[in-house]
């Protein structure tokens, strides 16, 4: 910890204090509920060219590489202003050559967004689309790579938050490496809570964001990539502001961001990183999120709700539930009732069935999830919904697809 960053380690028991009065819990995939100590770190202004802030940027990069397990110095970390999608586009535009070809593994909206980005970039691609329910598996990825020697890169979403599915990244990374191709990972909603150690899972680059499992606030994403790939990306990117090589080279030379950095967000993120370490790093953070998921899923199932995914594919990040079959259930009314009780959830993002999502991440714990279950029960009663069982057709569709 640098002297000037001001980040302080908060005891684990104090990390999940209730939000300020009138502030709801954000049960979403980010932005999410942050600790009071993270919020307080944004009360000071920082000069973007000042030595103290340059030291904060260097510390941020080093700490993220530590979380990624880069003990050999083969990788580097490049923060990028903007939302996570900015960094995904920067990764694709910087590392996928114009004469390359991507194999995009899709099972939700964020895999589809990668394809949309590649369309804008004019990069060729093929897809394996598994729909909303299923993960891509190693053998089918291997078969696709054998069938198309032109594919140079495989692009995978680590945790597809439109459905809540946790994809088998280690299995796919092994296949991609064996076939001599390069792996690009969108770990936006997983990095920091689920293992993604470069010594265990070989990848060319991965991208995540400040406002996800590290529990910072929105304002920048970051790419962790092999240094040799960053070097090779010179002159390749389609965009001035999203050029990862240019951002990296400038930071290496000056210690500064090329353009105005989100100074307050960086300060908050350093506090979030200190709290992440105090909780036990990836293992500790992931264990809390998994307990949040288990308590919440068990409680809602007792009320009749059912998850879109079977248990083996439920991530500890966000869970998708079918809407109840009861005609008295209306999602907007349900949402408004829960918000009034102090909980903001997420609408569904599926095309086949009506659903909603509840996040497990952020500065919240099992006690909060038990309160949520109670609030859901109250909301159903106020709506006149006696049973939250989903439509039979939705369950039949799930059974058919996972058979």
C-alpha cells in the first residue's frame, strides 16, 4: 500500500454494514452495493499528473496482476477509462488482427454483444451458440477449431450474467491451448471471485471492470494480457481512445493515463482492493458470494420459485429465476414492492421465457439474503400470488434443452 493512496484495511466483520438510510441494496451484476469505506475514498480530489496519483495507478496495476497470479512477469495490466464494454472492445480491437478470425462461444446477451462488436470492427468470426441454458464444452470447441484452421482466437464469457451461467473456462482454455490458438476472456463479472490464475488457466488476455467482484464503483475496466501480445498490438487498433498498446506504452513511459483518468474511482478501487485482500482474496470473496447464492436460492425455492439453470451451472454471481405462472404476478409491481422494501433486483434478459435476476455480489452477506427472501414473501402476499411456481412450459423447455 502506498503512503499516498490512503486505503485502509477494514475488518471483515465490518465490510457488509447496511447502506445509508434510504439507500437500497443493489442485487444486480454491477454497479453494486459498496462499503462505506469505499465510498469515503471518493471525497478527496487528485491531480491526474501528480506523483501521488501515478503511484496509485502503479499500485492498482500491481495488485490486479497479483490477483491474476502473474508471478513470472509475463503479463501486464492496462486500465482503460469507461464501462466494461469499452475494455472488451479495446481487447478485441487490439488483439484480434484484421486478418485473424474469432470463434465466439455464446450462451447469452454478452456473447452476442461480442459478435456485435466484431461486426463493427469488421473482424471475421464464427460462433457456437448454446442458447440460454447450456455451456459450451471442450469437445465441441475442439471440433470447431479442427474444422476451421482459419480461426486464430477463441472468445469466451466467463460468467454469462444474462442467464447466470458459469462457463467451464479451464476446460475450454486447455482445449484452445492444445489446438495452438489464443483465448480472450470476458471475465467482467467473475474476476476477483472465481479462479482465473494465469498459471492454471492459460489465456492471452482477459478483461474485467472496477464495479464488479472487486466491489469498486463504475468508471474503468482493465485488461490483463501477455506482454508479448501488447507489444504485437502496436498499430492494430481501430480506435484512438481504445488502443491498448498505446495506453500501455504511455503508462510504461510516464506512469500516467493517456487521457483524463477517473481519479476518484481509482482511489475507491484501491480501498476495494484492500478489502478484497482482507477478506481472503479470490477464495474468501467467492465463498461469501456462494453462500449468498445458496441462501437466496434455497429460500426462493421454498416459496415456489425455480431457477433457469440446474444447480451444476449456477454461478455465485447472479441467478435467473422464472416468473411465476400465477396471472397475478407482474414483474414491475414485484420490482417496485421490493425496491420499497430496500432491494433492487434486475429484469430478465432472456428471449424464450419471462424471468428476473437477483445478484449475489457486492457488499452484502447471507443475513441480507435472508431479509431479501422475507421481502419477496411479503411482496407475493401483497400481490395476491399464493404460489411462485413457474409455468409448466418453462420447466419443460429447460428439461428438453438440458436432456
